[in-house]
C-alpha cells in the first residue's frame, strides 16, 4: 500500500520541477519513469553532475531562469525545499490552484516501503545515520534519504528497499500534505530558520508537527518529553498513532528513559525490553543519549534483536564535523563541531559537555542573536578564541560572560592559543555559530584545518 492515495495528484501530463539539485533531479527521473512529460527549471546555474544526469535521461531543462509561462501550464509542480513559499512564482502557482509539492510527497505515492521519518532542530543527521546503521546491521533491506544521501525519489525510481530512513527538514514538511510516516520522530524544536516562519516560533513548531499528519493507529510517534516546544505541540496536534516518548527526567511506562543505574531502558508494547548502560554508547554526551533513545525506539518497533541494537550503539562512528572527538592530549579533549553554523547548534554543543570549555567560534555572522548562549557561556566557558575576519559582535555579546576573549590569525593560531589556556580535564571545542566563507571554502575545510592543527600540537 503506497503512502499516498493516487487520487490526490495528477498521474500524467506536464510535470514541472523547480530546482535542479539532488531532490529535483531525482523527482525528474521518477516522473519520467512514471510517464510524465517532465521539465526542470532552475533559477541558478545547474551543477555539472546534475546536468549530465538530465541529459543522459533526456529530460528537458533550463538554468539561470524560470520560464513562467511554460511552468504555469503544469499539471503538477515539485519544488525544491530551498525555494520559499513567498517566491513570486510559487504564489502564482498557488493562485492558479496548481498543486505544488515536495519531492518526498511526490515519491511517497510510488512506494509501499515502510517510511521512518526523523525531524528536529538538532541531532537529526546523527539519529538518521545511527538508525540506518542499526537497521542495516539487523539485516533489513534499508535505504537512506531525505536531507541526506541520495534523493528519495531517485531511489524509489531505481532501487527496491523495504524500509527508508528519511531525514526530514521543516522546509520539506511545508510541502507535504497527504504523506504518511509509519514512524514519525520529532527530536526537539529550538529556534532555527525563523526567517522562513515570520519569526514566529509557533509557525515553526506547526511545521515540525506536520510530521504526524495522516498517521493511523498502526503507526508510531516518537518524541522527546523533555523538550518544551514539543510538549507544547502535543496538545495542539493530535494523531491516532501510538505515542512513544523518550526522556532523561522521569520513568515512562512505554518509550525510553534512563534508570538510576544510568541504563537506557526501552519499552515498546508487545516487544521485549532493551537495557544498556550509557557509558557503553559510542556517542557520549547528554544529547547523544537522546539520539540513541530515539534510534533505539525505531529499532525496537522494527523488532531488531537486543544484541544487534547494543552492538550498533557501541560501534557507531558519528558523521564528521558534528561533535566529532578528535583527540585527547594531556588530558584535554579536542572536539570538532565545524558543522555548527548557527547559534542553536552551538547551544546544543555547549549543553553536551561539562565545564570547563575553551570555545573557538566566529566566521561570517548571519545576523546571529547570541542571547540564548549567554547562560551556558557564563556557566561553562572559561575562554573564547575568535576565528574569522570580523568578531566585533562576539566580543560585544560575551564580554561580560567570560573572562577571556581573544582573536586569532589562523586556525593553527586559534588551536595553539586554546591549548595554551587549557588544563587537564578541559574541553577545546570548535563550534563556530557562523558560516565559514571568510577563511575557508566550507565548514568541512574549516573542520579539517582544526583537526590538522590539533594533531600537530
């Protein structure tokens, strides 16, 4: 049974695709395979590898423009999650009652695989990858898609999986209407991307809760009972699915919690109980205990063996540049969190480690509001080392909250300054809160330079 009844959307005719990235090109190929007349339009330049794919598949496309007259003829439009709702072309399509949907919504019509969907402001990549790793080790025929890996639509077109683990962003959810998740996971909801939601937290929360729309009594909803915004949403948004909360603050009858001996306990109705000490997890830190609980609940619903779950949680290695442990030198831990390009991710990183932290941050500031970090900086950070060209805002924001704020001339310089200040038991954390484009090509290069500098200490 597919996840969307075919009656909602046209099944043939002219399909227009806005945006020729991973999701757009995947949707184009699936559309072609299903007999649509497909046209791909991108306002910017199309990456060479995607152009090659479109040419090979003989799919018509344009770049550097949207031919509005042509696109307005479409029976159905699939748009990239990056294109905002207030874009003039999207408004025109809506006004003309032409359905505009996401690649995930489009592809879900054509698969009867189980869909395990994970969203949240933080930790979704880790939880998605950990879940995928666990299911693979459990012998499940599983695909990985959404905000990560190959396009979901492309895999629906050309692969044959029984289960998909999908990392879903709020932008994707905004264009999903009839989609149904077999398992929906909301990890947490903290201020991020608020510019797309009229700077209203309730709009962003409503977007995340679209995850549970259309769920039935045979489905599962996994969520964090300790997350304030998620709990607020529980009263506003209802589902028939079975609720499985996870928490570090109380004991729950069903769901996941941590007992007095520091064991993660996972209880799902009609399945055997899972227990594992948090000391044994390969991913350490409070936030990772949450990620493991969420992944563990999915694995338990899928009826994975406890042994497989335990071995997976012990051996999983995190994605690079996200709270990645680089080295312990002279009793000082060095952590690479270069992927933290917003304030929210830094909050999450600071929350994960005990004091004393020497924080390396800075870069291209996207209008950051550092207010939410102040309490954590006050209680946990003993020094800030700034990287990047312009650090005036960091100095202004934190001069009263920490004893030392210094500038550095390079990543090597920043790491040397930090190691000089660090004592045994301290953590040197690269968590920039900013984009990397002033000193580096991207956050990956920034993270690599940090790791090189640490290894040369």
